[in-house]
């Protein structure tokens, strides 16, 4: 489709306004039926530019849609990505203020803390060598776009999610830090609970069979835009559980066994 700069700017403005007000905007895919992945990432880039202009600092990246189940649900065969900002970072054990997010959900992941820059087309060995540590983490998802159009019943699709910064809203890091060479990430698992009740369990192998593969995918995608994963950045490698709804008053815990633990509450 002929995606214009004016359409990109208008869509990004709607998303930033939805986040500011807490009132979701309509589906981008319904407003623009021909919206493709490239157009969706252009909207995301404009949202990111707006946040940076407002004083936010980028601290890393998120990778999403890494599991076969989620890709099948959205009828795609590739992950997506978004940008992490400084105001998204929460301490484990802390409480998210009431009203901070619109419809928050939680996913359990392995976060990579980078010690060195990655090349444009890294090998797995490059990823392992450049990673300072891997960390148990939770991602807080939110949606500034409606999940379903109330009039047509049309559901949000991948282009909506990508435009909306890959539904990214927050990150919670555990205290544990591990050298990646000392851990078989495929067998890192988590028991995720809400208010003490087990909601989801999963293993790192659910992320492209190896969470490090997501880092390779992201590095290659960024290289097409002359961007890199840099030293000091945090990269969320993708969830190995289904998203857990977190209404007000929820307490979320993720027990990774020997790998660590992460907790977050919602006021």
C-alpha cells in the first residue's frame, strides 16, 4: 500500500494520546485495511520518536510473538519487536500505581543484559559472548489499541500490535544474575501465579527453541535499519507462557527455581 507520512504521524499521535489519557483508540488495521508490517513499524518508529522527544530514554528492546502458539494465533511466522524506555522499569517486589496501565497483562521471560555491542548478523556464540548476564524477568503488556472492535467484532492483528510498540508497557527484573554460559536456557522454567494461584507454567525452549535465537533475529532485523543492539541495553527475549490478565489488586509472582524469582503487584 502507499503508506504516507501523514498517516504515520496521525496513527502515532492517536497511540500516544491513548497512552496519556488511558482511553484506547480504534484498530489501525480496520482504519487502514492495507496496513502491512513495514507501515506498522513506521508507526512504531514515530511513537518511539515522540517518546524520545518527550524526554524518555531508550534502555533496550523487547521481542514478542516468539512461541509457535502465538504465531499461529496471529497467522504469522515471525516474531515482532518493540522498544524499552526508562519509565518502564519496575523493581521486583514493587507495586504498579493504580491507573498506570489500561489493560495490563504479564508474561514470564528471560532478559539479556548486554555487555558488548552485537554485530549486525551475530552467531549464537556472538550473543553469548556479548551478554553480560541473563536475568529472570516479567514483561508488562498493555494495549493502547482496542483488542476487538465493538461494532464489527474484528480482532486486533499483528500490525496493530507492532504499531503499538509491540504491546510493550513495562519490565520487571529479578535480582538474580547468571552468566549465560552457565545456564541451559532451554530448560529454564517458571511457575507464574496470580494471587497465589498457579496460572501458567513454561520453559525457555518455548522461545524459538532457544531464547538466544530471538536475540539473533532482532539483531538481523535492526541491521536492516542501520541499528544495533548496544552494550548496556536490556533485551526481553520473548515469553514462554501465555499472557496473564492482571486487574487492579492482582499480585503476580514468577518462580524460576534456581534461576530466581520475580514479583510485581498492581494497586
